[in-house]
C-alpha cells in the first residue's frame, strides 16, 4: 500500500504495510536513523518524533496514522543543527552515550513550542516519559532552560 507522508518538510510516498511502525519506516525505509529504537513498547521515549507538532512514540505508531500528515524527526528539527535546543545541548555537553538524546530533544522541542518559558515542573513533567539510562537528567533540564533563556531556579 502506498502512504503519503510529509517527512521533515518533504513529501514521501511509502510502499509499506500500513501497520508497519512509523519508526521502521523512518529508519529502515527512509534511512533517518537519528530516531532510536529503545523498548518498542512506548516506555522509554527514545523513538519520539513529532506528528503534526505533537510528540508520538514512533515505535507504537502505525505508519498509516501519519498518512497525509507531517512528521518531524531530529534530522528535521533544524537544517543545520542550529535549533536553540541543539545549541544548548552542545554547549552543556548533555549526552553521555547519546542513545536517548534525540528523543529528549524532540520532546523538549514540543514543550518549548507550546510553552517558550517553562518552569522546572513543566520540564520534568513533559520529559518524564523520556528515560536516560546514563542519568543525564540534570544537564537535560539545564539545557532546556538555557535554550528557553530562563535562569536556573
Ligand atoms: S522505543 Fe519507542 S518508547 Fe521506547
Ligand atoms: S545519554 Fe545514555 S541513555 Fe541517555
């Protein structure tokens, strides 16, 4: 079956099983490997992407749900890595192994789009579903605040 999806601003025609997880379509069909597979069960957030600006877990989202809609992955967040979150992530050296970080950034980007000046509680709440086995949570929070231009409380 053919499914049309706008991925990072470009129309794509995917010849895939409509039940295929969006994550497989992104990684295996389109070669966008920035989005990671962690648990496959909507438990870790490593696969977080935006669907029409809302965060979704791509591992449990059938690609058919994205038909006619816009998907944004970490590769599409900014053309040159200049999104304020990406800059703050680099400035503060947030990642350790890095595996969870694309998902963290995509969740944070959706938060800042909705709430440009989030509180600590907003950040903690919105990122609660994004797990980091390396425990970079404090740096993540600091980087979100830096990107938002809010000072540490
Ligand atoms: S891989 Fe999708 S939430 Fe863990
Ligand atoms: S940086 Fe290693 S899991 Fe988060």
